[in-house]
C-alpha cells in the first residue's frame, strides 16, 4: 500500500535542495550585497562634504543597507540571522523572534524563521479621526506581498527548519496559499496540534482558522468537508460554524460552506434584576444619568452564563474561539471598593482628584493628544467636556501601581488575583496567579465615553460601576481607529453586541476587535493575558498532556517536512531499491503477511534496520519510514496494491497463538480464556 499518505504527514527535504539553497545564498552574498560599513561611512562623509540633499542621502542608505552583511534600523541589527528575501526589506529570514524596524508589528507574523514586517496598525485612508484601519483590508498590495514573502522564504528553508506547527501558524496568520502549499507539497496534517504542557488545550490548524473567522483558510484546510470531526468531543466543522457568536460569521458560512445560520442567532440573556441593579447603584453612589439611552431586550449576541467550569470554558469557548460573559463574578465587597463612598475616603481616587483624560483610552496610539486640561472624577461623572475637545466624552485609563491596587483591593492588600475576587477565573482557566506578569488596566469614563475600536491578545474585563455596551468583531474584522467610541459604527453583519453590568466578567479570545460605550459614569478593569495559543513548547515536555485532550486526534511529532514530489538526494540507485514497500499496520495481521511474502517472494523481503537519525526498521515501517529510507522518487515509482488478510485467517492464527502460549505454561492466559494447556 505504498500510495498511502504518511500517517503523521512528516517528511524530509532532500539534501540536493539544501545544497542548492546554500549555493544561492553564497552567490547572493558575493555578487549583490557586498557593501561594507566602511564603504557606507565614506559615502556619507562625501555626501556631507558636497551638500547632497538629505532626502537623497537617506533614500540611498535605506536601499543599500538592507543586506546580509549588516542591517541597522531603529537599533535592530540583522546579520545572517536577518537575510533579506528577494530584495524586499520587509521580508526577512531570521533565526530568532525579532521586532519590526518599521514601528510596532503584530506579534503573530513569524512563520518559523520567516518574518514579514506588517504593521500592527497604520493610518487608514480617511485618517484616524474618520476611518478604521481594518488589519486585513488595507489598500494596495500589502496582503499579497506578505503572503508571497512566506512562500518565497518557505522554498529556501533547510530540512531542519520546517516543522509540523508551520501549518498551524499559517492558519493563525490567514495565509491560504501557504496553507495550500504546506498541505499539497509537504503533506501536512490539518488536525495535528502541539500537545499542551499545562493542561490548557492547544488548537489544530482547522480550529485556528475558525478562531480567526477565516473562511478561505478553513475551506482550504478541510477541502470543503463540513462534516470533518475536528476535536475530541466529536464536533465537526459545521458544529463550530453554527455555534452562537462563531467567528465564522453567517454571511461567510453561507457563501463558502452553504450553511444557513440566522443573522440574529441571539442568546436569551440571563437578565439581571432591575430592582437589584438600582439598589446596587444607590449603594455605590455614582450618578445614573445618561444621555445615551440603551434598550434592554434581554438578548445578547454572545453567550451569557451564570457560572462556568474550567472544562466547560475549554470546550465551549476556548476551542471554538467564542467570547462569553459570566454574570455576577464580583462579590458585593469587591464592588463596594469602587463605590463613591469608599473613594471619598482616599486621596488618590477622591472624586475631587484630577487625572489625565482623552478622547480615547490611549490617544497616542492613533497619533492624537490627550486633553490639555486634567478633569476630576466628579467632573467626568457629570460628563464635563474637555475645553479644547467639545462634544467628545472623556475617558481615563491607567496601568495601576501597587499603591493603586492596595487602595482598590484592601481586603487582599492589593493582590488582585485572589480566590475571593472576580479574577479567580484567570487562575482556574489559564493558571495565572499574579497580575504583575500581565497587563492590567483600570479605566473610568463619563456618560457616552468608552474604549474605541482596537484589538490585542485575549483578556478578561470586569465592570465595577455603571453600565457598559460592548461591540466585538472576530479577528478577520479587527481594526484600529482614533474616533471616539460613540462615533464608531461597525457593520452589523460581522459585529456582536452585549451589555455588561457591575460584577459581570467578559472574556474574548486573541485578536478580537472590540469597543465599549458607557451608558452612565462607569468604572472597570481588564487583564490582558494571551499566550494560550503559543506553539513554542519544549519538545521534551510535549508528552505531558491533560488527560482530557490526550486523544488520537492530536497528531504530535518532532520531525521535519519536505515536499513529497521532490526526490531525496540520498535515494538509492534503481538496482538497490526493494521490489516492494510493505506498510505494516500494527494489529492488522502484518506478521502473517510478512511470512507470506518470505514464502512467496523469497529474497525480495528485506528485514533491515538503519539510523536516520533514530533507529528504524522494516518491521512496522510506516509510509514515511520508507520515504526516509529510499527517497520520494522510489516511493512514487512503485506500483500500488493492497494485501488484505481474511478475517477468519486472523482468528485461526490467534487461536494457535494462544495454544502455543498455554503450551509454555503461561497459566494466566489459559485460565483467563478457559483454554486447556497442552502438555
């Protein structure tokens, strides 16, 4: 059965290809990029002497300094670890994780040693104040250039540089052409995933495509098979797509998969008691006035639950990549630490204390400025406008200091993640035991203010006072804007909404776009944790896995990959290649097959062992094992056929096997199966 695909989808790149790549690399270094630092310094000196315009000088420097010899931009230096691919300075092959010399780059844009500097955000055509920079909808040829970079880099990689996790990364990064290449030319398995070392399940490539809401990548990985089972709960692609708030939005489900999902697949909201809410507001003491009325229709676009166990969270939300809101996670004592009455007892958070505010939480991220006048908490509570920014509600955001946290969490001396606090879910779900290793934010804002549309790694968000409206968008539609939250209009076809009241904890997965609008003065906090989709797992630790997720669907290996259509350089001559390759599938009667081959084809069956680098042998040899031994060409040239053992023959064989064991007085086997021993 030599036309079988390798069970793990793993193969090796032929050495001749590696040699060619190395030769190309040397030629490139010797013939093209031969400028040295001394040459550049001398030229700069001459330019200064002869007063060459600075712009012309800088253009030349940029065009000539991106070389294998030296690249220095914004303190990033790349030697051979930063080889430029095909002359595109944004496309680099590196041996380690590197940042972008062109500003803050998205942190998920490295595929093995291949990196493309694709800015996390860039000013949209209409400007930050009037437009949204959608990450996957930028003008020009940026997306095409990015994917071509990875394709070009992939072709030049050596055998030890390609790993099975490449397919997962390509799915994470929305690279459909790379995904197609890795599957067709490298035989990669879309259901392979890196095993967890911490009990938090990792995702396979298909789940990653759903996670991102990438329909083209998902269809490529599954070849359009919506009945493909993709997790150890027996759920299919179709099951994931039809879940409420699935990242694959209804219009894409219909267009790419023919699945009709209701546009308003709403969750019956676990309604909060209006009377209890009013009593809480009264106890907290903050104003409930709002000029931005909000309709409570007891529905929500995402799931709203009263409680959530670790196993339920993994199964229903982490694996399918869906946000969730958990009701009433903060106890009354925690909420009262954010009341007006309590804040009046402090200095730092006294309602009369003044703080830096702006039209968005972090105005500098979108090339804006904060209000030039500090506003007191009382002024923000009463929706006081910034004198230089009329008509724009103000918001304050900060990374709390230890002193801040000691004041806000007095019961635990400032330790935020405590079993008695709403943040306990961070420990339960992600083993996070301290906020100090994560990005915590504290924010408050007046009526109509909020966090404008942006994205980052997954986060938990708690509301302590007020009322907050959420708008969320799957990673495919993530973006940045500088518009105030109240001015942002997201398309209802892809965005989701939900209302958060004090005590509610909301979680969203990595890279979901999100924004909030406060419907009265509100106070909240967030902890960005992320990292649950990290693929950099120590190979020696991969054997450790949470029992729940240690299933046959998790394809794990540490081998490298190579195009199946390429001939192995180490392939033997035609005279040396065996007459047939027999793939011995364990527990399928293969030993009897080998006996038959020895009897019927004397001298043609070879019982061999070899090291490559692990010790391998022909007995139980897989398809990949044969390719590794004799090369891809020999494997592809062999005639394909199958030998199937008669089921009755196996039963008879097993009977005589047991009799033989009993004759050797292995009494346990005989007693268990009531077989008389032969003497």
